[in-house]
C-alpha cells in the first residue's frame, strides 16, 4: 500500500509543505534579528495555549494562536535588553509550561494528548487542519511579501534603518506576530517543543552557503522541505516520531554547513 493512499499521510505532506515554506522564509529573519531565543520561548507558550484551547473545547491551534500572538509582543519587548533576556526567558518558560500542565489536567485528557501537543502527530492532522494551516500560511506569506523590503533593511542594517527614519518599532511588532503565527502552524507537525528547529536550523545552515537574502530564503525553504518530506517518509516506514527525523535531518544540514564554512575559510 502506498503511503499516499492514506488520507492522514496526504494531509501531513500538504500541511508539512506549507509549514516548511513559512518556516524557511521567517527563519532567515529570525536568525538575522537574533531572535532564536524567542522561538524557543514561544514553544513553551504554544504548549500552554494548545492545552488551554483543549480545556476550553476549542482546537489546539486556536489556543496556540491566542497565546503566542499576544505573548510574542510582550516577550519581545521584555527581552530587548541583553542583560535581562535570560531571566525573562527562564521565568516565562517555567510559567507557561506549568500552565500547560495545569490546563491539561483540568481538561482530563490522557498523556497521549500531551505527547501529541509537545512532539507533534502525523495521524492527528485532519483535512480541516490542512485548510487552517494553508490559510494561516497564506496570510503570513502575503504580509511578508508586503513587508519584505523594510523588514530586510531593518533586519540586516538596523542602524541604517533607524537613521533613515524607518518605523522600526512597527516592523518589529508585525514581525513578532508573524513569528507567533508560524510557531502555531509549525507545531502541527513537529510539536510545540521542537518548533525552533524548523524556524532556526534551515536558515542558520543556508547563510553559510549563500550570501544574499533571497538566496538564503530559497535555500532555507529547500532544507526545511527536505527535512519535513524525508522525515514524514522515515516516520511512516519506521513508525517512529516524525519530529525526531526532522530534527536529525536539519542538524545534519547545519553541521554540514559548518563544515563547509570551515573548509572554505581554511582554503
């Protein structure tokens, strides 16, 4: 039996494709703006949001969107100063992990539900989920397209952007919301705890191979697509968690990029 004869695998590949595209695109700017810490923090917040959504009788995605969008702006503003960034991350991460556990216990869900939220679930992706992921991905990409030039300027030349009078605060707020939406979407495949893998490693690897923003975006999308597609296939044939394979593949890309950079510098 072909894996594409199974509805849930078709749904997983469709959702995974959308997720890889937005993560590769957003990830380049996450790396450029040194916001890797934020994706990690939002993963814990996303877990609490998903648990809250289940507790309220909503979808996990709805709860994640509410929590991550509101929290992204707050956390981003709290963590602007390097001196208090680590303390902010630790405090907020601990709080939201605790809230996630509380909401799950109040909703009387089984441990398998918690595992699905934390590490993703291929089987749990329904056709309605694919539609929601597609709509959110389209919104993120359309906003990114409209914001591309000022966001690129602000991300790669922050001082120049401020001097030129660019409204950097507004750009930052919009970008933080886009990151939050990307986190919520990506959690459908890799789970809330491993979201930062797709949002950071493909882009971090791409910057060692190419040196223009557009090329970095295309290469990061390529790395993310390979990780998701191959990870889904390996998960299907081995019956092991898809998040493990995606994490392993993206790590291979990243360490290969580091090796390439070292060889190039050495030569």
